[in-house]
């Protein structure tokens, strides 16, 4: 089973629950409709990775604030890439079919280590740079559905086990990427940087 790091612990998520279409500008950039209800989908444990791989010319990066769950509450916070086979997803969406082939493949959920989540999440956000150029920026106040609302909604029909991860959706700026690209993320709150991480895209 794949694992992530939280402080000095190794944690095994049973699943990753992802929120789609949670930033208005991202909905607009992809030409999607704003949904009436929260869009949720799962990635399996086998999707978890620390390595950012290049999966082909149609694969898109989507940076997201990630939440680590323990005892039904938000315990840790980190950053994750929700990698997406864009062409496959577009074909599936056009036919009204599930997205797993585009979203749940091995290595499609790339995470930083997790740190203690601040008590007040209202000032949390991230800045993502690609090859030194700003690529994406997210802030709590721009989310359509806020983290605790997301946890409550998921819990109405699915048990969140200790170690599970919730990905809260991506802002605008998603794009395809290339082998050798260098990504750097800064996850922050109102008090400063919570964590930083770099990845070099590998084959």
C-alpha cells in the first residue's frame, strides 16, 4: 500500500476523495457548467505518489489543497497534484461516463508531506510555480465549498477512515506539462509558509 508522511509518521490512506469544480474561474476556463451539487470522485491508494511523472502530452496538472483526516476531522494539511488525462476525460464527459480512467490511474495523486492543520483554515492557500513562473494560486475564500462543508458532505454517504485524504479542488491555471519541468509550491496561512516542496518531472 502507498503511504504519505505526516510529521514523523507514515500514514496509509485507504482512498483520496476529490472535489471537482470548486473554483469559479477554473469552471470558466474549462467551459464547464457550475454544478447544482458538490462534485465528488475517488482515487484509490494506488494513485498515491511522491514523484511527479510525465504520463503523456495530454496529461494535465491540477494543484490542490489536500486535507488529512483523523477521527473524522481535519488533522493535517498539504498540497497535491490531481493529474488528469484531459483527452480521455473529455471523451468520457461527452458520453456521460465516469472519470476513473482519466483521474484514478497509478501515480495520479502526488503529495507533499503533510503538516499540522491550523485551527483556522480561512487564510490557507498556495502558490504554485512552474519553471520559475507563477502557474496557479488558490485561497480559501475563493472556494465555492469550504473544507469543513466538504467533510460534512462526504460523511453523509461515505466513511472517511483515519489517514484518508480529501483534495479540495483546483483553481484556474491548469495545463499540460513536460518531462524536466520544475515545479515549486508554497502552502501558506496568515502566519506564513506552512511548507514548501519542489518536484522535477521524471519519465
